[in-house]
């Protein structure tokens, strides 16, 4: 393994939020950093700081392949892969088209899986790699109207566990990061489409309560700074033997604690009590 390989990183979803913050930290720590997102103009600040931007839609095979070919040609691969690209699609199961659900999986699971597949050979050859998958506490818990989003994150958790066992003999670590409430565009991206799907039918009260809860959590200073998650990513990057999982951000520890110790029915009541409170306050 060369030092160049171990100090080269790729961060997906780097146009905003956690991805951008992680990329800046890696640059500041001396890494050669490739950053990928659909819109190059959203990464101009990263390019000015020294990053190498790539236009890549994580749901498009040809763009994933082109990105890996460029990185392999220029750097021989990456020693650190931060799979951050993703989004949250909410709406009642009854109201959500299956094609929309498939797209949620394409972005949150299959795209990152394909990217990882293509970057693994160089990691195996160098007998080194850090694959850091941004999941969510939503990969351990659940909430109404979030069936497809939670399904992708639960799937990512299991996929990461299996991958960890497969690649460990080659000196490659797989780490899952589980953010709680973080100051990102998640709330804005989630709320409007959710209301469009479920805000006028049988699930309207539930959708409006969810939208109100999200607005309060992400817009009123409740959520944690993205730097909280960046700190966890850097702990994994620096460690010779990183933990398999890290969690952080507002409500992460509390909700994971309740999910671990409460029965399904008791956790159902806890979650729905908060939704009911929002419905009454609407």
C-alpha cells in the first residue's frame, strides 16, 4: 500500500450538509479528496479548497462507472470511501408509487453498493480501505410515513454488516455512521413531497403532524451541527481499528436506547404519542 492510496478519499453527496462538511475536514487534514454530487456548481467552494469535483448521479450506472474510471486513472483508487449520498422519501405506503420506492432504494442503497463494488478491487490490491456508510438512527428505529426511507436504512445496516465480514481479511474496514437530528436539507426535501403524496387523503392528519414535527426539529435550532457527524467520520478514518458503528446528533442516543430496551408495542406507543401531540397542536 502506498501512502498516496491511503490518503485519497471520495465523498459522495458532497454538495451540502454532512457530505460537504466531511469533505472540507478531509481536505484540511491533507487528504486528496474527490467529491461527487449531481451539481458541480454546488461544489465550487470545495474545488477552491483543493477538492476534485465529479458530476455523478448515484442512481445512474454510467456516471458511477465514469467516476471510478477517472479516480482509478488519476489516483489508482481511494483508500477512504464515504458513502454519504442519500435522501429521505416520506409518505404513506398506500400513497407512494412503487417506482418512487424503487428510486429511494436506487439512491440510498443500490447506487452506493455499485460504487463500492467498483472501488473494492483497488482496496483489496492495496490491502487497505475504509468504507464509511452514512446510515441513520432510522436504520434502527421507525416512524409513520417513513416506510421506504427506513427500509433503505435498515437494509444498509445489514448490507454493511455482511460486507464487513467479507472484506476484513483484506485489511478493509466497514463502518456505519448513524446520525440523529442534524442540520441539513433533509427536512425541506422530505416535507413538501410527503404532503403532496399524503396531505389530502386518509393520512392527511398524520402527514401534517409529521411536517410540523420536521419543521420544528430542523428549522428551530434543535438539530445538531453536521460537524458532530464529521467528528465521528474522522475518528473512524484515523483509527487503526475503528468501531463497526458510531452514532451522534440530537436524540440519537436516547432513541437508540429506547429502541433497544422497549418492546415493539411499547416503542410504537412512544413514537405515536409524539405524533398525537403534534396532531393536537396542529
